[in-house]
C-alpha cells in the first residue's frame, strides 16, 4: 500500500507551473491537475514568490474539511512564510483515500509552487494526526516534522530512534486523548525524538491559531538546530523574549504549574540556540515547589481516574450488547445467569447521568475535566459504532440504540439526532424519524441539502411537517 508513498520524496523539486492563485487569502478549493477528483484548501503568504523555496505544511482533517486547518495555520504561515495545504478528500476510516489525497496534493503543489524539499511538514487532528504520523513514518525522510493534534501514532506503530522527523503534539485539557498525548511525551523522550507537547484549554478539536503558531515557531527553531535552515539570530531572540515573557507572566499570576510547563518548553526549545540558564534556574525552583509537585500528582490521578471510568463504561456497554443478543437469540441463553443480567442499560444511564452532572460544574476542577474527557470520548466511540451499524451493516436497531446513548451523553450536539433520525427512517419508523430530525434542527442542525439528498428520508417528503422543517432549515 505504501509503495507509492515511499517514492513521494522524489516528487519534491522545482515547480513546473507558475501559480496565479491569490496571495494572503484562503482559497477553499484548488483542484489537482492530474487527479481532478482531488482538491485542497490553500494559503500562500503575501510575500510568496517563486524565486525562493518555501516550507510547506500538508494538513489532514478527519472529516475532509480542508479549510479548517488552513484557517488555524494561516496566521503562522503569514508570520513565518509557510505554504499551508489542507486536503478536501482525506477522511477517517479510509487510509487509501488519505493516501490518494496525499499523493495528489504533493504532485500538484510541487508542480505549481516553489517548495523547499527539506522543509515539508504534515499536520493532522485526531484521525488526521494518525494519518500524518503514518505517512511520516513510511515516506523515509520526506517530512521534517509532524504537528499532531488530539492523537498520536496509530495502532501498530511505536516511536523509534530511527524516525528522523520532529513531533509537536497537542491536546486540550478536556480532550479525551489527553492521556495518550502525555504518554507520547514519555515515549518520544525515551527514543530521543525531538518533540514538544502543548496543552491548551480546549476539548477534542483543532487547536486555536495561537497554538498553531507556537507549533510552527517550534518547527522553525528545530529546523535551525538540525541545519534544515540557516540560523536567524534576530528570530531566535524575538521568540526567546516572547516566550520568556509569557512564562514570567504566568509566574507572576501565581499559575505556577503552567509557568513550570512554560519554562520547561523554553529550556528544551532554545537549548543549543540561546543561553537558557535563566529558564533552567526558574525551572528547578518551580519543580521543587509544593504547588507544582501537587499539580503533577493531580494530573496523574486525573489520568488514572479517566482510565477507570472508561473501563467501567466499556464493560457496561459490552454487557448491554450481550443482553441485547440474549433478547434477540433466546436459544443461546444458559441456565447460569450472571450479574450483568441486572439491566446494564440502566446502570449505564446512571453512570452517564453522574458524569453529565459533574461535567456541568461552573468552576474548572479535576473532576469536571475527567467527566468531560470521558463523556466526549464515549460520544465519539458510540457515534463511530453507530455509523458502522447504520451505514455499513444496516443494523438499524443497533444504530438507534447507540445513537440514543450518544444523545444522552451529549444532548446538545445536533449530529447524533440527525443520524438517529436517519436510522429511524431507514427502519421505517416515520414518526420517530421526524421527531429526531426536528430535535436536530432545534439543536442547530442546518444542512437541509444533506437531508434532501438522503434517500432514507424519501418516505417523509410528502409530510407537511417535514416540508416545514426543511423550509425552516433553509431560512435559518
């Protein structure tokens, strides 16, 4: 599968076409000349010209939303002089579609733009991060670094000392993959891969522009250390002063754990480029403080608690699946009945209800963070299972049960209600399909084109309530 991928390093070279694409603005769709089915969103910095080589960032969103990462990275691209490319085709669940997108984007961009073949990078969020890390692992030195948001390496690939690309990994404080990113930090350190970890106050989503800029700045510093670009004393001093000021402000605000993390990043990022004694002194003092030691322990306890709760939910979901199977196939029942016969669905709802209450607390706390991480992770897991049941297996009752659980975990997300309506409609329950679709619209679902194009809703299209609902979606 990766045979063509390994050859991609050969594609980087001189541009054969002059681009007429506008500078300094996002272009949502650039069609690949050699594969018109493939396209990407693009940002070329205002200063771009073909007389010199430019670093490039290839970005992968799990839902093929190429514009989203380009929006997040465009300010950094403008500041540091990078080209940013976001695939409009690569998505979760299909490594082949991602590989096709990767090949098409590289061929097209290296034909059209002046790219520095030693400074190509990949970025991704969630499943897109796993895609980016997979390609970096397989393409044999064609990438200088990967910016991975909300996820690390895919199953079956572990960090190794033979990997020659730098990694900037990102997680939100309430991201359900927060433990994975923290574990990745240790794994990368053990095999001496240049890396940095950034934590921001968010959930499982693309990081904001400020964090994206931090990632690009770190890649610039790393490129200077490795010799991929010439040292720029002015840039080094500017970034040092900026990041030192941020660390000092956190310390002055008594946000000592965050200040400790800032000094830690400052020391590791600039070592070999700038004198770091000031950062190291602060780092050592903060590391010894009671507040920082307690914060480190608390973070570890959060991860432990999250793992425990996730294990409980997984066990209850499995018990609920087995109970459902016994209902459908009573001939498989045995005389020996275990504890799980005591309504696992009820126990599941009780646990979810408690977590939801904790997640709604007004003030930030370890308990709220853990509850939000667990619920968010289960919502995604249930949605993925339900999507498979609905669209692949055509097991509509299973899809209904799983999407219903997803709506109970997060009743404010419209997507699960839309898919629940789809499952009901596919089963032939028009009344419940319409009710779920109305709820989706009330929660903010506006994609009337998707509803109209979905053949599962064909039986509803003469219903006056359905027609009114579609009209409201159009109006809103």
